[in-house]
C-alpha cells in the first residue's frame, strides 16, 4: 500500500467515528498525476447524489506533459466506488444530524487508487483545545520518560 496524500487537518477539525475504503473513478492523466503525488485532499468532501457517492473539491494537478486538450479539470467531481449495500448503510448515517464524509487518505492498493473516507462529526472549539492539550501532555510525558532512563 503506497500512500499518496493524507489529510491531517481532517482529524483536527472532525471527530472521526468510522472509516470506509472506496475506489475512485479517474481519467488517464489523473492517474499519472496521482502516481506523481500531486493531490490535495484538504478541502475535499463526499456527497450523495442520485444514490451514488461523489468526491468533490479534491485538487489533482494537471499532468505536465499532457496537452491542454487531453488534460483534466483539477477540481472535477469524481465518482467513488463502493458496494451498494455499503452505500445504503452509509447514506443512513450521513443523514443523521451533523455527520459528514471527509477524505482522510488516498493511496494505491495494488494497481487500484483508493480513498479512505471518514465519517465525522465537526469538533467545537473547546474540543479542539482539549485534543491539543492531551497531545501536548502525552508529548511531555514521553519526553520525561525518554530522558529519565
């Protein structure tokens, strides 16, 4: 499994409840750009439309050596591929109040491009502060244990 891009900010902004692996429908020049690691997941999210799941606002840079005619739109809407039963289950969860789907990671599994989606609930400001405080305390404890021995 080769990780291409990771959305670290998502874990800061959202409390991730569950994760789902799904395939992504890409064009030829998009695959070349993804293999080169030119992907930005930061502003991305997933949305249901007509019973299918789509990835929106993910930036995949145009391929440098392809002509403008054959190249793709960097922020085009891309279809996500999942089993229909998983989609139905996920649709029920997303319709709950305050839950959203955010891309956490994009990677290659064999020859297939995959996206790890997180079902998350937005964190409030005090939750973010609490998470930062816990992370800082953990770091200090590890430092103290490391230098003690």
